[in-house]
C-alpha cells in the first residue's frame, strides 16, 4: 500500500557514459530514498523513430548529390528490430547495475524523439523526480543538436536533476 503513495524516481539513459554515471549517482546518493518509498527505480530509454526517407550522398571528391529515396517497409522493420535489440540490451545492463547495488528497478522503453518520450513518460507513469546525465555538449553543438536535458528541465511535469560528470 505504501508503494502506491511513495515517490517515483526515473533515470533516463542512452548509450552514453554520462547517462550511466547519472544512474550510478542515483544508486549511491538516493538509495535510501528509493528503498524507503518502496517503488522500484524506473529506468527509461527512448528508441529512435523509424526512418521513412534515407538520404544517399556522393563521396568526398565528387560532386555532392543528395538523392532522397523512400525506404522499404522491410528496411524500416529491420532497423526498428535492431534498435529494439540494442535498447533492451542497454536497459538490461542498467537493471543489472541496479541489482548489484541492491535496488529493485523496472525498465521502460518507448519509440520516438527522446526529448518528447521522456517528458511523456514522466506524465504517463506519474514520476516525481527525473534524473538525466549531462552530455557536456559545447554551446555550439547544443545550439545545433539541442539538449535533451535542457528540454526536459523546461518541459517535464516534475523536478529534474541533471547529473554532471566531474
């Protein structure tokens, strides 16, 4: 019964070292809070959306030609299958890290843009604290690529903790 009313913590991971650093930081620094509330730690990972158009470019040294080609359903299914396998493997690795620290964890994955799927999962699973790793992108890369942690800080419907690797 206490688990129904306890706080829920979610760590969003990807393949980066910084996301695993954030996970370990949570296990070491929020361990008592997680175990006292009785809820499992939620580990979330977004799967990339399927590719609808593939762009082929000429090699360097020749004229640069871009030729958008519609991908076949078989190709899209193959890519989605590979993405799912990699995602589930990374989530199992993270769950194993939690188990080795004596923390019960549940894993969740959804397909889509990481920024939006993380924020949607926060609402859907009624998360009380979202924890993310900081990739440490420079200002220029962050301007072009965008920052998942920055987006979540501004759009998630709960407090967000961004863990920076020293």
